[in-house]
């Protein structure tokens, strides 16, 4: 199947929220409590995504869509939020419907984000990933180096997040 990657529009917010919610439920099943996962509702996230898309000076949001216009994945990046690391950029989120995971779309989407970061003068990037995320090796295959880890709490459960970093995002770009 062919896909198109493009900058997100405010009208995509609802579809992005659906992808995000669906991906959390499938990815974190047996990792996060069922009560938490079942409480996730895309209707509660739509307005947040609209804000991110509209605030494009600080947020770079891209979607992957089928040729019929169905959004099947997205990524969200921008400036590193804590300023505690020598990495200027950050991948905040990248999610896909389970049916298209493993199709190579993540790498293509990150290439688009890496090009955008470079155009903004941002050469380095990090991402935080739950240690138990079964897809975290994706970042390792793209050359991400483990930088740090921290404890977080989700719905009363203590979890570990791992940071991966790239000193040069051009490694994600297929020339």
C-alpha cells in the first residue's frame, strides 16, 4: 500500500488522537493497568492536538496517511523540553495503528522530522521511551544511543523511561 507523509492540519487532530489512543492500548497492554488503558478516550485528546498543530512555531506534527486520506500514524517533535541535555531537539511522540507497524513508515516519518529539525538549525535530538515498550529497539536500529533513564508514575504505577539520543539527526536521512 502507498502512503503519503505531510504536515498535520488542525482538521487531523481527531484522527491523531485516535491513533495515539489506539497505539497506547495495543503497545502498553500488559505493561500499564487495564483500568488506565480502558480510560483513554480520543475525545479527551482532540483539543490538545489541535493546539499542538496550530502552535507550529514550537511543534512539528506530521501525519502518515493512506492514499484515501486515512491517518494511520503521526509524529510530534520540537525543542528539547527540559534543557537539561546537550540535545536541542526532541521527538515527543510517534505512534501508528498496529496494522501498519513494522512497515517502515516510522523511519520515513522520522526522516521528515529530521529534515525539519535541520531546517530550523537543530542538529541533535532525543526521545524518551518506556523501558518496557516492545518497540524501543526501533530507536536503536536508527543509531540512537542510550543517554539516561528516569522513574515516572502512570496511574499509580512506577515505570522507567529511557532516553535515546542522536548527536546528528542527519543519520536518519536517506540521501
